[in-house]
């Protein structure tokens, strides 16, 4: 370990970035691998209810605290026929699901997901298929889901057991349509026209809808920037949000680059905001479009993209819920997830929706085993704490710390609840090998309430993880913190994430 370094933070409640958007703490459920089957639902599991919903996973979902869940994809949605997913389960068709090379039994469909979402206390963010389908399927789905009754489709929903409308307000217009891997991949012109006409048709059925149009599926896409401009020129008047997707991983020999991934997310968000506002000015539009980071996480994509792996997958037997991208997350990954959430808070004036991909098993904070237990991955902890404690307003945090390659080694965000005076400070030491001596200047009269830290356990290192056999190996634990001369003082070991809560004078 190298010599400790000092860092000073100034939390200024008078400098408000934005109200905290509650949809910032979203998740994602896709019919992929074991996210739905043996994740959310597993008939016969000891914790399952009469509908097959796993109670252990549901309890962990409530503890995690997502506010909105995007469904049913993802790449899956570009081959999705929503009609397959409603009606008597025994009459639903089994289909080849080409996006992930698996068999989809459709035993868990739209009604089941809406019922699950209500039990979990989350809002539904429904995606429509603009890959193999389009305007007609989308408007019919809105009618089925949201119209009270008296029409063929709304009465069909009622006959299928849902007397009251689902009242889904938030909808995605397809998924990653800029990606050549996408079923029904389109040019920006093709997608922009289709998305605009679909948006108009959906709003003719239900004018209350909030619509998300698909932006680039990554900042490294060759069409990034021009895709956004072209799509928005077609759709600006008809949508409310532009999506962006961002995944990060550690590459061999570059741990510091990975640990400071939030700086790249900062740059991505700021560039997309700039493009959106350019199109707004160019078109003379009065309204402002905000962003939905509706897929983000740590994902070790080099494993997935390996040509040998992809060839083996394509030649494998078609099967239900195979194991796909079940990444095991380390302390390092959890610290990065925490700082990515910091970035979202820092940009809460424009990022109003975010969905960590995914909820269970598939690059997820929750893991489960068929017939076995469910447990929290390391990444569960920063998400759960921030979702619970980031209430009220995001306020400015100024950081004075050491830097590596231009990226600060201490990353932070803070929120203040004006109603209660609660201040939550989220802070990470991104150094691979140096301890951070952090001093936090806080408003006069503030009192320390609690402090917790996630770091390598005493018997482990930054690659330590939780497993079915050792589900609590990595967890939050109390952090020594002290108030000294009106400032909070904490010592953060290398590769750590912490939350400090204070009470402001009322």
C-alpha cells in the first residue's frame, strides 16, 4: 500500500443541482437467461407462493428498493409478440427466442409481471417491439393495457383477469435499434420515422403516456451523435426522453481506469445533453427532452463477445432459462457501481430515469439458485443505500483530492431532505493502493448520525465477492467517523465506498 493521501470535501446545501428524481433508482427485468425463470418465478421453490413467485427474491427486491422496472427487454423485445404472453397459461405458445438463443415458454407474461410489480412496489416501464413489429402492435398493446373497457382488446384484458387497467404510463420505443446485433436493426432515418409514427399512434390511444426514444447503445458506437441528431429531428415533438446505455468493466492492467469509470459516464451524459439541446435549438422547440439511462451496470462484455463463446452458444441446444452473463461481482465492482450512481445524482437535472441492468441473476445485484437460496451480490449494497437515503435535493459537493490520469481519486455525491434536515453523503476512494484521509466540511450545527463502509473484508482483497456458500462475505459495516472542528473526518481504505448521514439544524 502506498502512502495515504488527504482529500477535502465541501458539501453546500445552498447549491442545489436538482430535486432527486425517484425514477433514477430503476432496475430492469428481461426475458433472458435466469432473470425471470428461477429468478423472479420458480413454482415449487420453498419460498414460492401460489403463483410461483419466489418470496426470497421478492423480499430482496423490496430491500434493494428499485422504483421503476423496465420490461421485457432489452434485445428480447425486438422479437416480442405481446399477444403470446396473455390469456390462459396452458394456451400460450412456446417460442424460439433468437436474441439470446433460448426457448421462451411464455408462462410468465404481461399480467404476471404487472402483478409482481405491484407486490414489489415498483412502476412498470414497458417496452414495445420496433424490431419485427411496429405501429399496430404498439397501439394495440396500449389499448389492451390501459383502456378501461368496452373495446375488444380492453375487454380481453378483463376476461383474462384484470378488470382494472394496468395504467402503464412509461413506455420505451424499442431497444438499441442502432445495434447490428438487434433483430430488426435500422438506420437512424428508418428508426426515427418509425418511432415518431408509433409515438403518435400510441398517444392517440392514451395521451397520458411518457415516451422514451432509443438513443445510442454506447458512446463507442460509430454512429454515436449523428444517430441522436437524426432520430430527434424526427421525434422531438413526440417523445419525452432519449435513452442511452452504458456498461463498464475492468481490463487487464488497467484497474485505475475502471475505478474512475464515473468520469466517462459524466462525459457521456454531458455530450448527449449537448446534442439534445442543439436539436432543440435547431428546431425551435419549446419543451426540453431529458435523458433515460435505461441500461447501465458493470458487465464483463469481453467474455460475452468472445468469438469462441458466441460460436458455441449458437451451436448449443435450445433450452429454457440457460445461464447467461451471471457475472460474480467483487468489492471493486461495487465501488464502481456506487460511483456510477454518484454520476447519476450529479446529473439529476437532466437524467430523470435510470435502470440498472438487470435485477436477478443476469449481471444483477441479486442472485438465486434453482431450488436453493437467494443472496445479495456486492453491488446490492451501494444501490440499496442510495435508493433509500437519496431523498429531497441533490446538492453540490466540491472535491479536492489526489488524481490519477486526470480523474479524482475520491468521488462523491450528496443529498439533503429539506423536510427532515437529513444529509446523506456518498463517497468512494477510487485509489487501487492508497488510503484516503477524508475531511468533509459540513454546514454549521450539523451532527453526525451514522457511517458505513463497503471495502475488502479482513480475510480478502478487492476481488472478494459473495457466493451461495458465503453470501455475506462482503457487506456494509460500521465506519469510524468523527466530528472535528465542524467537519467530519473518515479514513477510507483503497477501493472502498461509504455513506455518511448527518442531521442539519432545523
